[in-house]
């Protein structure tokens, strides 16, 4: 007679215990892959008109006349304008060509964030400003002073 304990035998078709922790995180699909997989609808609508004259007359708010703007104007043949914040570069180019009858080479834009200012106890902020540096083609000139016009 043997005194060794008997082993428990499990039937072959008994379910095995599932692992509760995994070593690898679940795989995610990127949003770019999901967006590119979607079919984009083809629009059959007529193309929008380029730029309306009423919109172009509102794009340019005012010319900027400062030391820096004057220096840029003399050295690089550029004119600086304060423009609407929703204005695009093609709109700015078309507006300058329409209003001043000059040829525009390129347009660079910047958005200058408004300064935070204190007024007594309260804190306020100045408005953000969008500026456009308009490069004129060689031989073109734009004069705001009215001299020699």
C-alpha cells in the first residue's frame, strides 16, 4: 500500500481558467486611419465665386504707419495693413490689387495677440490684430502720404 496522495484528474473537455491580466495593452486604431477609410462625398455644386467686391472692400481695415512699417517699405518694397481676422491671403491680395491698382507679388500674415492690461482693480485684454505684409512687384509703389500722387 502506498501512502502518496492521489492526484486529481480533470476531464479533457473541462474548460480552462481564463487569464485575468494581459501583458500587452489593447490595440487601438488611429483616428487618421478611421478618417481616411471613410468615403468623402463628391459635391456637385457649382464653384463659389472668387471674391465679391463688397467683401474685398471690407478686408483691408487700415494701413499701418509706424517706424517698422516704414523701414520694411523702404528696404523690401512691402506695405503693411491691418486686416480683418477672418481674411485669407488670396482675399488680401485681390483687395490690394482692386483698391490701389498695383501688382502684388506675395502676402505674409501674422496675428498679433492683444496685451493683457490692468484697469484699476479689473483686468482686461486688448483685441487681437491680424497684420498683412504685402510684397509689391518690382517697379510698383504705394504712397499713403498723398505727396506726388
